[in-house]
C-alpha cells in the first residue's frame, strides 16, 4: 500500500446509539439504514439517507427481562426482522419502513431466529418475496410478507438437520433464471459445517428433494465464538464468499452460471477454494480467532479483540489494523461485532454504545502489485491502473521468459513495454544474445502496438524487419538440409510469413528501399510479389513473360488498377507467347482500343500458321467488328487483309457484303478503304472480291470487264445492278454479249443459237441488230432468220402504236379548235334593270358619264360592261377600279399600264363591244386587241365577288390606311374639366 493513504478508514458515526436503553447487542445495515437492538428490548432504526431515527419497544407486554437477539434488514432498507428473547421465550417481529410499529409473526412464536437470507434479485419495497429463516434448533423456514397485508402471507417449514443437530448461524441465498424456471442456491453454516443446497422450482420443492438425497456440506471442526457466512455482492450478484469457521477462513469464488452448478443435484458451485489459517494473523506462536468478520472485494475485515485487522484475500497478508475511539466504559468489552452495507459499499463496527463507520478508499489500487508478486500476470494486468504499472508487469514477464531462454516469448512481452525501457535497450538484448528470430518477433510485435501517427518509426521498424526476414531466408537456404531440399517446412513457413508481412506493411514500407533490398538478396519472386502489392504491374508482367507464364501475366493486366497502356506495351510478346489466352483476355477487357493492338496483331499474322489452326487475330477482329461495332478503318483494313490471304475467299466476300454502317444517319456503309481493298485483292488475285469492290465504287464497266474473266453469270449479275442508267446498262450487256459470242468456239450455227438465247436473258434490252456487228461478215442470214423476223414484228408493232398516237393527237386538236370557236360565240342575257356590282347603277344606263375615255367604244350610247357566269355584272370602269383597289400593288400597276397603252393606241374600235370576237379575228388581232385581251385576263379572269380576290379580302382590316385620318377625326379627346359646361337634356 502507498504510505499515508490507508485503504480503510474508521470514523465515529454515533457515540450513544443505544440512547440509554441498555447496551447494543446486535446490528444490521442496508442502503444507509442501520437497525440495532439493545439489551432492554428496544430496536432503533437509523435512516442516514433522510437523517432521522425511530425507536420501537418490543418488550412491552412481556414479563421479565427482554433482550434483542438478532436484527436483520434487507439490502434496500425497507424490510426488517427482529427476534427478542426473554424469560417468556422468543418472539419474532416484522416491521416495514413505512410502518409506525412492528407486527408479531405469530407462526414463529417460540423459535429463536439466528439468521435470515433475502432474495436480492426479486425483493421489492412492497414485498419480501421468499425469505429463508434459520433457527437455533437447526430448522429452516420460508417466510413471505406483503407490506399492504400487514401480516405474513405464509410461513413454511423447509428443512431440519437430523444427522448433526446444530444451530444455523448464518444463511445466504442467490437465484438465477433458467429456461425451465428459477434455480436457487442456498448456503448455510453451523458452528462446524457449511451446507449447500440447490435446485429448480420453488424453495419448498428444492428442499423436499433432500428428503431422498444427502445434503452436500463441508465440515471444518473447531471452536469459534461466532460462525459467520458472508457473500461479497457486486451489482446485485454474489461474486465470492467467506466462512468464518473454527479452523480458519474458508473462502472461494462463486460461479452460479457454470454448467456444473446448473446440473441438477450438484451443489458444488464454488471455485478456487482456499482456507486462511488463523496462525497467519499473529506474529507470535499464539492463535487468536476472530469474533466477527466482513468481506470486501479484495480483503477480509477480521475483528480480533478491540482491533480490526484488514487481510488481503489474495496474498493473505495483513495490510492494516483499524483502531476505534471507544469510551472508557466500553473498552472493557471491546468491539462487539461487524456488519456490512452491500448497497452503500460501507462497513460498520459497534460496541456496547457506539457505531463506527469503516469506509473503503480504493482498496484495489495496489492489487496489481499483489498479483505481480504472486506471478499471476493476467490478474495483475487486469488490475493495473496506468501504462507504467502495465509496463512493470510486462517487464517481469519478459525477464522471466528471458531467464528461461524463451526468447520469442520474451520478445512478445518486451514489445508491449512503452516507458520503462527504451527501444534501443531492448533490441541490444537480443543482438547481444545473437537471437535474430527473437529480434524479428520483437519488431513485429512492436509494429502491432504502434499507432498510425508514428509513421517514421513504423517505416524504419518495418524495413528492419524486412531485412531480418531476408537474412533468415538466406540462412535457411545455406543450411545443408535446405540446400538439398528447397521445399522444407520451415523454409516454406518463413516465405509464407514474409509475404504476409509484406502484404500487411505494403503501405508503410518505402517502395524503392524495399525493392532494392529484395533485389540485393536475389529474391525475385518476393520482388514480383511486392511489386504487385504496390501496383507496379509492369515489373510483374515482365517477370511472368520472362518465365513464359502468359496466363499469369494476363491475370495481372486484368486487375482494376492495371493501366491500359501495359496491355498495348506487352501485347506483341503475349500474343506470340500464347495467342489464345491473349485474345481471350482482350475480349473480356473493357475500354481496350483495338487500333493500338494492330502492331501486335500484324506481328502475329506475319508468322506461319497451321492450315486448320484458328487464326486468333481474325477471331479478335471479328469480335471487334461484329460485337463491339468498331468503326476504325485500320481495324477493318487489317481484317480485310487477313481474309484476302486465306485460301477460301468466302469469308472475304461475306465481309465485303456486310454493311457495317447501315442504320447510321448520313454514315458510310463500310469503314475500310476501298482503294486499298482493291489493290490488295488484285494482288492476292481475289477476282470476285475485286468485282464486288468495283461495283461498290460504281465502276460498273470495270466490274463487268473483270467479272467476264471469272464467270459470265457474275458479269450478268453486275450488269443487272445498274437500274437508273438505261444506256449504261445496255452498254454493259453489249460487253457481255460480245464476250459470249467471241468466247464460243463451237460451230457457227451453235454460236448463233447461243447468241439468240442470250438475247432472251436481256429481257428485251438488246435486239438482234445490236449484236449483229459482233458476228463475222460471212455469217449466213438464214441463221438469223427467226431473230430478224421477231425484230421486224416488234418494229411493226411500234409503227402501229405510233400511228395510233398520231391519230389521237389529230383528234384532240380538232376538239380544241371546236372549243375555241364555241367560246368565241358565247353570250349572256341580262335584265335591263340589272345593277352594277360596284356602283349599284343600272348596267344598261345611257349617259356620257360612263362613256369610256380609255378607247372602249359605247354601243347605242351604253357604257361597256362585263357579265360573269355566276350572274354578277359590272361596268368596265367600275370593275377596273375595284380590282386595282383590292389586288396587290404590282398587279394594280400592271392593269393601269395596260389601260394606259390602250388609251395611247386609241381610235381602234372593238368589233364586239361586250368582249366577244368574231371567229375570223382570232388569227388577225391588232395590237390594241391584244392589249384588251390582256386587260380582260387581268381584271375578268374570275368574278371579283366569287373568286380568290374576295377570299383574300377576309384578312384585310376593316379600316384601310387611307381612312386612318378620317377615323382619327372621330376620336373623343379629353379636355380641361374646369372649362366644361353642363347642359341638361330635355326630357
């Protein structure tokens, strides 16, 4: 313990607690409530939580002297049980914190209750739940009291000692919930024995099972003033126990949740049992037994005489002795007993008058040292409060391992030390001992304990550990056994461990330094492995290619972090190494530009291949063109060149016939260079392909000429492709005909028959006279008789057709001439009262106002006029004025110009005043008549009220621009209101 800072301190709580009502005989505490009994039958309840006390006189009505034998209070301070003894026997009372007086438990009359066990897990302020009572005659009873009922609910007999009848001196109870109900654990002590009971169900059921089976007990004979049983309670659960017996303090840990304690009928739920001999409590040979005891987390408080000795439960050493400030009259009797308040974490001692409080001041602060001295390192670490304390534990462990030459274990402990030893001191220990493996272990464990902020230290230690790994690997290789067998278990284990280390430390190791280390030690495989971890894929791929492992190299290139440029860089070497795997890798790689792979593919294509071998480059290019819809001309040209070099030209022809750009708006139908394709096909003598290319380039004559060298049917098909140029189509068929005639080397008659058959295939495009020049001059006419007759018949049909067309034309001309004459004779009848559509005057009005100054000649003093088939009539001058006003400006100027020209020509009189001409005047019209005809067409082509002119007027405004001034004169303008006068209108 630290000097000047005791773990337990004593304070006087109440000097005259008995209040003159006798001396204190017993005491109990719970939740800052103290209950004490006196020799005169009084019970005082101190509630230090609220600061008051209450006294009860239990001797009232009882004859003779009465003394309180035992008092009990539950952990919550609400329920109290008291036993009073006297000449009249024994009685037991129950009182609640809310009651003003206690209640007699009549069913316990005459029984001396020595001990009470509360159900700490289920007790409430309103109800005690099940409570076990132990009596002076070795019997156990179950009691339950509800505060509202003011009396006990029941009192049940549970058990009685039959083999060795002794008084029950103390009781403790614990419960746990299990799947099939409640399990009870009960411990009871007599002066010589410790009994344990356990079982499922109710208490009555549990104890009834012991009628048929033996009770489990521990016997420790010896005399003891007061046999006591204590549980240390932490968070409402018992952790360990102690029994103050005649042979010593029997103590251990409680494990109510273990499988052993859960098994039915097994009362052994105590672990790590020990017995503290009383001889350790005195320095001389004499032995003094404690008269009372209390239990804390790590210590026993033992009342011996007038002192309380504090004994460490683990080391069994006395750490303190507590003295009490007693009155002179109480010294003779000393301290009577100890009790504990588990809820408040306090202890109390009492003499015949006073109450003393024993407080705990961090009793576990030095427990780490206690465990360390006992070499219980795990417990020591669990009780350490700071890093320095933990360092001392680790140092002790490390030095112990070092002393036993367990260097690897020592390295693990040294790595956990942070303060009391420096890094250099520890490493020197292993270097001086030539323990490289231990040094490496220390460095690795040190890395585990460093934080991310120690970047420099982490990098240096990692680099050092890397070199130690490499040194270890080299030493294993130099070993004679390893030299003969490079696959030993240890060697492989170290390699695996080293690679795992590189994987873990790849982010903290310096890349350049680590690679130089690996290279200097000749560890190529580890160098490649580390390069892969650092995403230096170029080094890894190059290594695999050198080893001929194309598949592994391609797997590296497939990684998400591998740059696409490496695909293009290593493509030539990979495709030569394994074309199939390389092409398969390319096909599953996204965003790969096939154009950049062309050099590699050309290199592969330049090598000889077996006849039946699958051309991998063609496969990849077909994938790009058909699946990826690649439009790069270079890709298409390369694929075309590879097709052209194949013996079978079917693939080439299919490729040329494909329209890869079909469906694209304003896009080409193919992406290869046709001129390059033509040169290539001519070079490789792929004539059919050349014919297709010529045709595609619209060079039909060249296509047919080349096709004739290959196949006449092909030439005929090419000639049929021309549809929009009849002359060119005929020219192409003449080329084919000439070739067919010149090609035939049979008899003359046979050649002529074939030529005649060829004419039929042209569907009438060629005739016999077209191909006659191709025959020799000495050919007999008889051979062409049938063809010539057929041709003459066709010509006769054409002549007859032309004659029919001429007759139809002559007949049509006659009809037109008749229509013209009928039109000239047309007339209309009007009523003399008919009005002009414009001026509303009579059309047949006689007057000089309507005589035309524009060279229109009046008839019988009538103004000229126009009548339309619809029935509307107009004076000529009115019609001219109306049309020029309603039509557009250009048409109006044209009409006025015609009128002006007619006026200038003046003097010529129309033969028909109403706009009709004689039939014989059609062919002999004067210039004035022509002008009048043009004027008639301009103004009288259609009725102005029924024709297009009226329809156009719908879009014109009601008020024209000329009338704008007149309209504005009608606007109402505001005037000065002050100058206005009001006029009254007459009714």
